[in-house]
C-alpha cells in the first residue's frame, strides 16, 4: 500500500515517533473547490498533452494511469497480471473503452471521480504512516508480558517438523505494528530486517526446538532487530478495516459449488472481502456459506439461478459478519518517502 501525500497528514503522538494519518480530507477539499481544482486540472492536462493538440491520446494518458495506480498502492505496470487488469480498467474509465483521444472536460470528470473515490476510501479506513525505528519493539522485548505472549505464539505455531529458524520467522510474522514490528510477510522486511537479525544466532539455530530455546533465541534475534531498525527505520502504511459485503453477478459453469467458490474469490475485492486463503477467520465464514448451496456437483443451472445462489452465499456471509465482524489489519512497507513520486495527484498549486 503505497499512498502518497494527496491524503491529509495529521500529526499523531505515538510511543516511538509522530505518525501521519491520511484521511482523504485534503483530496475532497481540492476537488470541491472549483477554482482550485480547475487550475489543478489545467496544469496537469498541460503536462500530459505533449503534442499540444488540446486532447490526450492513450499514450499521453499513460503517466496519469501509472500515477493513479501508484496512489492506489499497485505495483508497477507489467509486473502483475491482476494489477495490470486494474490499470486497464483505469484507462478505460478515461477513454470509455475506446482507443480515442479525450478532451480536458472528460479528463477532469474522470479524475474527479477517481480522487473522490480515493478520498471516500481513506475517510472510511484512514491510512497511518508509521516510522518503525525499533523503540516500540525494544519496549515489547523488555516488557513483563513478553515471555507470556511469545510462549502463546510458540504454542499457536505448533509445527512438529519446524526448525528453530522456522519458528522464529513464523513468530516475527505474528507480531504486529503494535509490537513495533514491520510486516515480516513483506519481502523487503524479510531480506533487510528479519534475515539479518537471525545472523546473530549463528549455530544456535541448529538447536533442538523447545520452549526455552525458542524464547532465548527469539529474544536475542529481536534485540538484534531493534538495532537494525534504529539504523534503518521501516516506513509502514497501516490500515484497519472491517469486512462488509455487497452483491454482484458472475457467469456460471457445470460444477456449481466449485465455481461459486471461484466466483466468490473473484469478486472478493469488489465485495470488500479478502481473497480466499488470506484470513483464516474469513475462510471459515466463506466456506460455511458455500456449504449451504443445495446443488449437486455436475448439475447445470441457468444464469439466473446461479446469480440467486451467489446472492444467497453472499447474504449468508453478510449475516455472519453482522453477528461477528472480522477486523482486518493491513500493513505494507512504503519504499518511497511519504511524499510519493506521483506527479498527477499532488494537490500543490501549479
């Protein structure tokens, strides 16, 4: 999640440093001020209109599409098929699915829609930019609850064939920003923070796994990590949200239960659901909802019947979430400074 400074930045006290909160209010103010936004669009349109013909071609729109993707936290174009699909959809919004040039009013209208959509998302789930410098992790390691929490995590891992190194890495992945830990699932964190921290253990990693060896080794690795984070702090974009549902439609095939699972996974993002396999609690809820489908494998159903079945599954998920909401915490390393390299979405005056 690589958000840029288009969202509002507020100073917020933290145990270790001042954090920045992006709630989208600056984006809303920019778009709703007609004079300021018109000047903003004029400036950006002029930057993109390289041939100065008063319209933007598909090629000229590419930097705008790339900047919107960056603001949405997508990887660069060409690196991921799923994100490339989103880039294509963004371009189609500008061109209405046609390979033709667009005028300044068309550019302004679509850009306004995108910015207001981003602002609404940030208002609903603000993004906090955290500078993790090892201080909070140090406090956790020295706290009275450290041993109890780590032994609880040790029991949760329950990996009979796992090595001491496996257990320590799994344990780091279970810690959160509340512990002062950047997301260990991020490749950058793994290669620049976790793996270097494990080097201090050396041959100790070959010890047989037990609660005592795990606790001692993990504490030593965590203390090493504290020093690494002091030398090279990690900038993390953090967001909390709740899973909600809304209905949509999907095509159908023969194996109804299997295809409903595929359909549910495919529309997860648009229904504000995580993909299958991302969150154990949500997997249990979604799988339980799929069990309610009273259709035999191999039976062919019509499209309307399939839509009805999918709506029933989503309705079941919605009811389960209303009774027991699942909180989702999202953490992602920000590899660029908070003021992103995106040029399209900066609200600064031209």
